[in-house]
């Protein structure tokens, strides 16, 4: 059975339906990204699955436990890093780790977390005097201090500089190697592509796409084949090539859009006509493209 | 992890944090101590005063000052801390840990009550050292002081849950505290209250606690009523505090 098993999860705030039936299964050791525009229900979904909000319908099991019962064992199993959660301004980094480690049966040593998250030099610094990135790092460290089997991280790298972001990604990869199952709520496609085995894209309270980052990117976007304008090229002939959906000239380049096999077909057609494409470039669709396409579709529905 | 280890960790931590934020303690601890010291060093305040039925100013005001300290700590310091924790998402964050909700509440109770007990003890000991004497029935005095502290801490916790903004909660706490000060005779000594006002204020935790402490100071045989009133308020506040508690 999946470690996280969600079926038909629904939640409304008053008359506003925020989640309209979410199904999600996450196996032990998987890292699953939850993507979606603001207001798509990402945070609500994660909070319902984590038992911080009462769901209106559907079933949720995390490691076999129903979060609605708020079992103590769930809190040992699940570490959560939430948005907009601060610590008292005057608590020092080392003290925060000390307090939180008292809550768990078998906590990670504070020294390990301090080093991993680059906080060793800030042990005695009060939370209120830390930079935004340092506060965020401490918050993630606290979510992982109890050696959770499952970790929910909500917008974990928002507000961090690129170097700090990469550092955290590396640490999360190490955690994955230890078998920690993770649900990452994120805005960054790059982050999802780098860390996640699988992503689900939420829009209007529904999952509009799910799969590996590569398959989602390939499914929604188009391959672009472009090369320098050449008078010998017959644009109309290119439009008839299998898999090609559009041909245009932008600036001084010919731009051919089409399916996954279209670049090969275009090059074949050119070769058959005895033309060598110069300054050839083939661009694969990115997760970003897919995300924008999918969520735009959702918004226009 | 047990509830006890979590509570102990919170107690250590909240003590540390409170000591770093001494502004919170100026009204609840420093001011009453300053008041009793000033009174205790004035010889006339330690002597029997015919206006107060043959008791000294210090004796008549001591219960009022103790009550001032316990009411400020319970009704304003408690909601300011707890409400702030809720507003900043600190409670929400704690909810994701195995530590039970009661652990932090218990720790705040313990830490603030410890401050209240320390201050109350000094408010009794300082005048005694200066020669104003101890309350005649020290045990009853202490019991009344402790009960008032518990009732106010409970009411402060309720305020923190019911009023959304911590500033407003502690503001309302201040108003309630001021009513308690009046009931305890801060502006007009209770011995000068007309009978109807005595009856009315006896039903408030401030009035009941002060009356019980006054009786103990003056050596009047203890009566059960103020203790019943205090016990009812404490139980009511505790039940309400548990019922109204919210994480966010």
C-alpha cells in the first residue's frame, strides 16, 4: 500500500470549493512535487493530508493512519515545514533545535542539522536577527529533526538565493537516499524537475496533470526546430512534413514546431532536398512550458 | 517523548524568553515590588492607623498590591504571549510536532505562575523585614494569592483564545485587571466600601481574593465564601480555556 494514500479529497471554505476531489498515491521513498498557481489549493491539500485542516470528504491515510484522528504517532512519522510560521524572535538557533528535539523519540543531532543547513556559525543568533534564508533553513531543519519517514515541505526555497536553494536541494537528495518520502509544494519548475520523481499539477482544486517531470514536459509542450533562413528551403513543403504543426520565420531563423518526432522528420526532409540546416537548434519543451500551458487551459475553462 | 519532557523543554525555553523580554514584567513584577518597598520604608505606613480600624497602611494595602501583581501577570502577560504565539504561527508550527497542545499551555502557566509566586512572596517578606509584620494567618493568605493567580491565568488564556489580536486581548485584559484593582481596593480601601459594594465585589475574583487575604492579614477567622468564589472562577476559567483553545 502507498505510504500516502489520498482518494477523493474535498474541502470547501464556506461556499468556495478549494479541493474538488484529489487522488494521490505516494510510495515509500518517492519525492512528489505539488505544483500549481496561487489559489489552486496546493497548501490546503497538504494541510488536509497532514491533518492540520479537517477535510469535507474523501479518505486520507498517511502510513496507514487517518490524520483526522490526529494520532500522536503521525506526528512522529510526519515532519512538516509550513508557510508563514515563525519562531519567537528572541529564541536562538541552537535553542530552537534543542526545544524541538525534546519533542521526538529519536531526534537527529542538532550538530548534524546545523552543519547541513549552514547554520553552525549562527547557533547563538536569535531567530529575529537571521536573514530570511537562514530562517527558512532553520524551519526546514526543525521539520526534519524527528527523523520523519514522510516530510511535507511547503514552498521550502521561496526567498532563498540560488546558492542556498541548491544546498537545500542537495540535502533533500541525501534524505531521499535515506528513504524519506517527500511531498514538496513549490512554485519553481526547476526545483520540481531537479528533485521530484513525480509531479502533480493542481488547478482550481483538481489535479490537471501528473507524471514524471519529463513526461509532463513532453506531453504538453512542442519540440522546436530552428535554423538560419536559407532561400533554398521550401517552407510550404516543410508544413507537410509528418508531425509538424507550424512553420514560421522569426527574425532570421526558420522556426518549426511539432511533436516529439518532428525534429528528425524535418532534418530528413531537408537532407532529401539536399539542404544542410545551418545554426541548427532543437529545443525540448520544459516543465515551465508545460506548467504554463496546463494552468492556462485550466484558468480558461 | 512524553508530555513531561515536552513541558520541561517548554518551561526552560519560556523562562529564557521571558527573561530576555523584561518589559513584559515591569507592570506585573517591578511596579508592585517598588510600591511595597516605598511603603515599607515609610515608618508611618507601618504604624497602626485609626482610619483603617487600627491597622497599618502596609497591612491594609498589601493584599491589594499582591492582587495587582497576580492580575497583571494573568490577565495581560499571558494573553500577550499566547496571542502573539498564535498570530505568528508558532502554535501552528508546534501542532505538527508530537508535543501535546497542553505542554506549551502548562509551561506558560508554570513559568508565569512562578513569577507570580516569587513576586507575591517578596511582597509579603519585604514588609516583614521592614518591621510591618507578617499576615496573621499566612497559610490562608498564600492560598488566596495562589488561587487568584490561577483564576487570572485561566481568564487570560481564555482572552487570548477569544480575542483575535494579541494587542487587543492584552488591552481587554488590562481593563479587566483595572476592574479587579478597583474591587481589591486600590483606589478606595475595601474597609471604606459601602456594604452593597462589598457584596458585589466579593463575587469577583479580585474582590474575593483581596477579602480572603485581608482576613488573613488582620487575623479575622477565615470564612469559606471568598475561597468558594475563587475556586469557582478558577474552575470556570480552566474549563473555558480548554474549550476555547485554538491553534490558529
